[in-house]
C-alpha cells in the first residue's frame, strides 16, 4: 500500500484569495492552495478514476490545472488498489479537490460513510480542497429541508474539533434550496464558522428544470450572507450557457462531469446550447479536434473514440467560456456578455431580467474604477439597471443642495453640441447677476443616465457610451420615472425643458411637471427648427422668465 500523504502539510495554511479584477459581483482571483494557484473563475472537471474515457493528462493539456473527484472513489481505490494518495490515484501533482459524497446522499437517500470518516479520509488521502459531508435538500418538504439544514450546520461545527491538517482548505456548503429563507439562514450560520471556501449546494434539480431565475435567487441569498473575501463554489453547474450569470452574481468556482456525461449521450456542447452529434451537418467549433474533423468523420467513428473526442471537445468549449468570462470582467463588459448569453434560451433571458432586482447589490460591489475603461453599449431598457447608471443616479440625487433654488435647463443629450460649442454659455451671461451667481444649471437628458450635468459631460462613462438607434417603449417609461424622482430630490426653482417630442413624446414633460410647479416647455420639433441663434434666443427668453 502506498504511504499516506498525511504529515507532509501539517502547518496551518493561511487561505489566500487575492482578487485582481472585478465587474458586477464577478471577479478574477488567485486562490492559493498548498499545491499551486487556481485562477478564478474556474471550473473543476469531475474525474472518476475508474472511468478511463478521458485521461487527466489529456484534460490537463487543454489548460485545466485542478480537478475534483469523489471521496467515495478514493475509498474504493484504497480498498481495491491499495492507493491512498489521491494525487497518485489521478496521476496528477497539482491541486485536487475531493467532494464528500453528498450528491450520492441526495440521489440514493443514504451513503455508507459518516461525517467523521469523510473528514479523516480526505485529510489522509492528501486532498487540497475538501468538503464536509453536508445534508443536501433538493425536492423535499420545507420541514425536512429545515431539518437537513440544521444537520448540515451541526456537521460544519464538528469540523473544527475533528480536523488535524491545517493546510487543507475546507468548504462549507450552503444548503436549504429551494427555500430561500433556509438558504439565507444556513449561509449566515456558516459565515460565523470561517470556512476557507463556501459553496452553494443542491442546485441540480433547479438546473435540470431550467429554473434559472430561482437558481439566481438561491445564489443571491447565499452570496449576500457570506463573507465577500472568500471564494464561492456552485456545485454541479457545468453548462457554458449559464456560467456567466452565476459569475456575475459572485460565484468563483464550479465543477461538472457534464463534459463526459454529455459525450456518452452523443451530446455536443456549444457556448449557446447542446446539439446531438447525429444531427450535425457541420462542426460549429474551431478547437484542435473539430478543426480537423467533419461532422461525418465524427459520426462514423467507433463509439469509444467518438465519446472521447466529444468529451474533449466539450472541455474545450467549457475552457473557452471561462476565458470569455474572464476577458469580459477584465474589460468591464460582463453585463453586456451576460445579456448576450441570455439570448441562448428563454429561461436564461427570464433569469437575466431579474438582474434589475439585484441592481443595488451589483452597484455596491462593482468597482468605480476598473483596469479597462471601455465604452459601454446600451441596447434595451434592462440596461438602465447597470451599476454605472445606478451609481450616477444615486450621486446626482445626493447632490440636491447644489441644485436647490436653481432653474434647470434640460436639453436632449442629442443636442449636447449646443451646450458644448459655447453659444449657450455665452448667452447665459446675459442673465446678469443671476447667472453669475450660478442660478441656472444645464443638464442633458436621455437614455440611460437620465440627467447629466453639463460640467460632467465628458467624464467617464457619461459620454463614453453608445445607445441603439431605436429604443423600446420601456426605455422612455423608465427614464421619465427616474427623471421625476431625481427632480423631486433636487427641488429646483423652475425648469425649462427643451422637449424632443419626436423621440421622447411628452413623457419627460410629465416627469418635469410631476416634480416642479414652475415649468416652461420648448417643443424642439415645432418651435425650434430655425438657426442655432434663434434656438438660443428662445431658451434665453424662457430662462429670463424663471430666474
């Protein structure tokens, strides 16, 4: 029998999770383990050491540098093969995570191993990241789920007394799904126990039913109650089309055996869904395998070879998706990427629509400054809930003292050139002492930032963005509602609105009148089609009446 690896890493390892980039609640980080660094977001390929369909060496060559296996497989290897070390079993020297067998408990209702044995076995076999034997909830009654959450918490508390190897990173699984109050309670209790990594458990049934909206609610409840400085693992989430939504809400780690399970069913992964191999006319992929094969080549392979080829292809797709997510975080475009991915399935799109509910959560975690200041793209009304917009509106509303007692001149953002070229500023000097006392404030209105003070126009991101040429009606409704709330907070003396009725109708006018009793409206499409100087005169006349 191989010697036990226990004793090689006895000293306490201070868990290090360094975050290098953030966007929304997603982040790129470096998780230090005793056998190497894992860059997050990261997906652990699930390895069954008794299934030789794809070798660990093959998967490692694709770029995966850490793996997960079930501790029940390790126990079997000890008994049948005499191999104690999980790294020797997998033939891999890098970081290995071991799962506790809780999924088998969920599927079969029991496992013939105790929580204590799971802890001892994971330490003895040299696991670098280990999971306690939690009690999954899943599709059961509320009372039973409550009992299982209590049992999971009791097992989590026992870990402190039972663990002996301080260099193992331990995972605390959050149970309670699908019941959100239980998820939140479990997360809060686990947070007090200071695990190295936290995990969201029991999502399998939710994902199998494509109930992504509820999955995101579960993740949000858990994430909101867990320490921000610790990585969060989402168990069993292994399809590329939904990974970005989970990352956006703050999940850092994933695991899946989908790559090989799908391959055994002749299911070919793409970034936007799954296709049956025998229905393919072309291989819509340029990975090293697909680039040298035709669809006919793939379908005519002997089954064993085809399963291996499709499994490796699926891994390339998963790796490519993780890299795309990281690049989106790096560029500050994760919202846009998630929006794009959500079009892959109506249930995903429905889940993305819930991002408006999380807007304050995103705004609180999204960094004000980022490594890349890429221009932002806005396509539809949902984009008004982006953190950049939420942050601007909050700041503007808090600046009410600066605007009180002033007359506000509101110009469509499309007419920003009127203000930026200087004629309007020069004409405002004719207001005499009132203007020199800053009694007039010019703001640009439009989608998505609603109101932009002229002084801030040009400051990122208030002019570094592009909007689709045709806005859906909900854009106008949301902007007008927000303008009304902002103006009510600003409490201006009066408002001169240069209304672009062709684009905004009377929605902005209604917003102004809702917030202020003293409003003058200049209809751009009717009264202001003349030369620039005539436009300035009309604005000036209206301002003079109110100042």
